[in-house]
C-alpha cells in the first residue's frame, strides 16, 4: 500500500495537468484546490501506513527545492527590471502595504494565533508570490502541516472573494478618486517584452514527446541546484538548517535565469508547478482534518479568518491610498493587486474585465517578480517578528 500511495503522489498531479488541457472545468476549479481536496480525503481514510511518514517528509522537501528553481528559470528578472521602471513603483507600494498590515495584524493577534510570526511570513509570501512562496516559506520555517493548511484554506477563500471584487467592483469604487488610465502608457513595455501571455502556465504541448529533451535539461539543472541548496543547509544549525536551502535555491534559480541557455528552456515553469502541486497533495494527505475542525479549534479558525482578512483587505485599501498619493492609475493599481494577491495567471482575466490589454504585460511582470522576492521577504519578516 505504501508504494501505491507514493506512486499516486507522483502520478495524480500529472493526471490533473493532462486533464487541464482537455477539460476547462479542471482549470476553473483549480489544480491546487483539487490536490488539496484529494489529499485531505486520503488523510481521512487512514489508508496511509505509518511506515511512509518519513518518505512523505522527504518528498515534500524535494518537491519544494526542485520546484522553486524550475519556476524561476524562465523569468529573467534583470531584463524586465530595465524595461519596467514605472511598473515597479506600483509593485513597491503593494509590497509596502502588505508588510505594514502584517505588522498591524501581528500585534493584534499575537496572543491568539500560535506561531503567528511564521503565519505572518507565509502571508507575505502568498501575497507576493502565491501558493509556491507560501509553501516554500512554510517549509523553510518549519510550520506545522495543520497550521499551513488552515492558513492556506482561509487565504484561498478570501482570495477568491477578492478576485471577484477586482473583476467587478474595484474600478467603479477606486475610480471615484484615482486617476484614469492613460492609453499608450505601457506600449513601449509591451513592445520590448517577448512574453507569450497566452501560454503562461498553459500545459498545451507539455506532455508531447518533443518537450522531453527540454524538460529533462531543466530537471537536471534543478536537481543540481536542489543538491547545492540542501548541502548549504548542513552548514547551519537550528531553524536555519531548513531556511537556508529555500533561500539558496531561490537565489540559484534567479542566477540561472540570467543564463540564456537556461532562460530559453520551454515549459520549465510548468514543470516547476507540477512539483509544487505534488507538495500540496502530499501535505494535505498528512493533515489530521478531525483535529483541525474540532470544537476546540473554532476560536483559532475565527482568529485566523480575521487576521487573514485584515492583511488582505487592509493591504488593498492602503495600496489604493498610496496609489492615489503617487498618482498611479486605477487600472494599474487593480492589475498590480491582482498579480500580487492572486498570482500572474489571473492577470489576463482581470485585464479583460478592465477592457485594457495594455496592462497585461506589466501585471504579469509584477507577479513574476513577486515569485522571486516573496521567499526572501517572507522569511525576513518571520524572523524579525520572531
């Protein structure tokens, strides 16, 4: 049974990604949501033998340190920094907003939420880079699986509502006091970027035989980076032994992206997300759902809901005020908030709702830079509050 479960961990995310190319319903629900749901169901059935608990932990560690560099290979941060000078002002205001609200939330809830410094670091990560950063920071900080699932579940629920608001009500509301978007403002950025928005996080062609050489090359480089990151961890003691590998593979992944031969490898981002989805599946299967939702945990869930709501909603409001002060247009503010709070794949969706295709490239750039800085910032804030 143990071998069957391990094989399932590897094959189920791949099956979901294959199905996502055939059935739109998979993408609408979300691969990560399905992985969490199935993992939780597996955990409830008690079919996982105790003998593989150590293997589960090893697989979770490997999936994160391999997935992070793969996601970063295709993102040449320095190149985009040069062509997106004004875009980064909106990014900076968004990051400042979430950091301020995390500090506010920490001091309000520090007696009510266990390990709130670590939860604060995860919130920084998920707001700047999404689930990947949140999972990496949780791993690096040694967050308990139950606490990670609770935090992520609450964040996903609130994030879905925020996305609906950004699509429907954000522009009429914030447009009352923020300046309108000036058409043509991002034309130069759109011309200089060779980003293929339509294929961003798309798995079309991922399973074709022609993709195998590129995927094998990317995987080999990621394994080398993962080994280097793990090795660096043994140079440190205590909590740093878990934290250093995460920051190391992030750094090596960014440096590798500056090498054209690595940066041009196709589908490396998609391969990286496969490993992140695998991490989510394994993690969810280890959670004691009964303990997570027992009556004694109601108070924790309520406090977590209030804390996450304060951070996300408060960040959006503060970011709007700062954008108004620094004369950022309403469209640029909304697309920045989308990229940070919901990750790059949602940028074209919101841009379509805004009827402004010019903000798609700047928005995706912001989201990708968030992937790169999220781990550093989240770990730094967690240690500072700790």
